């Protein structure tokens, strides 16, 4: 399987959301919308409902950095979200979260923050997820430096026998993308590297070429 790039959207206004969606609609088929509340950041993004308010032609993954992400599963499913990723740190029951997503017919992922031990994953549940997202920075803020310990975490998941997608989120750019793919990542969630580029389409192409040349 060839690794793929998913642009991320981390914003605190509906106007910024609309602007990013329009930007990415022209160059990709899938985006990850990041939603964070005060349990993860001092500057929360717009709420889940507002993050889903703008119509779009591309597939949306929702990365929920919120308390009890299970409470937003139905809203995401009704809005046609393809995949909902919940952070295990603020989740009462990983099994219940995954089961509820399955009942609603939405793809499901579990996310692990940079400082959270991988053993905090309930492996009997995690191995059934469609995707596991591992942070290469601390969740809740764009523009942080990539932490290479995420590479060991990718390898840990593969050695455990995880067969779903592994997503690396945070600090992914021209320098860090290859080590992630080499370690076994399938999805590279890319934020500021893309939207801050003078030509986001050209930057996305450059990153894709790095993957294909690997």
C-alpha cells in the first residue's frame, strides 16, 4: 500500500474553515478536520458542529481532541463524515467508542498523544480500529517540531500486528515524511507545511513525489 497525504484543518473560525476547504477541494480528495477543546489546548478550535457546517465535495476525517468524543459520533455520522478519530486520553471507554462508531456505520480511529504510553491503548479494541493516529507533537497546536519517538511507535504497532492504517500527525514535512513511511506509516497528516506554502498544490505534489520515490 502506498502511503498517502491527508491535509489537516485546524482553525477557530468558520471563515477560516471555508477558506481551507476551498483550498483543498482543488488539490485533494480527503481532509482531516481537527477539533480541540480546552482539555487539549488553551485556544480551542471551532466546535464539532461548526466544523461540519460547511458543505464540501471531499471526504472528511474528524480528529476529535475533546472530552468524551463518543458524544459527537452521531453528529459526525449524520454529517457524512468518513472516519472519526477519538483521543484515548479523554475517553472513558475505548471499546464503547469503537462499537458505537460501528453501529452508526462510520469509520473509526483511535488517537494517542505524544506523551501517552502506547500501552494505554486497549489492544483488544485498538487492533479492530480502521486507523490509529499517533501524534508526533503534543496535540492541540500547529507548527510544533516533529518528535522522532513517533517512529518507534509506528514500529511498535506493526510488531503488535496492527493491519489497519497508521497515521502520523504533527510536524510532517519534506524532511520527516520519509522516515515515517520507512517506519510503516500509511497516512501522513500534514498541516502548516501545506497551507503556509506559497503554492499548496505544488507542495502537495512535492510531498507525494517523496513518497513515490521511496
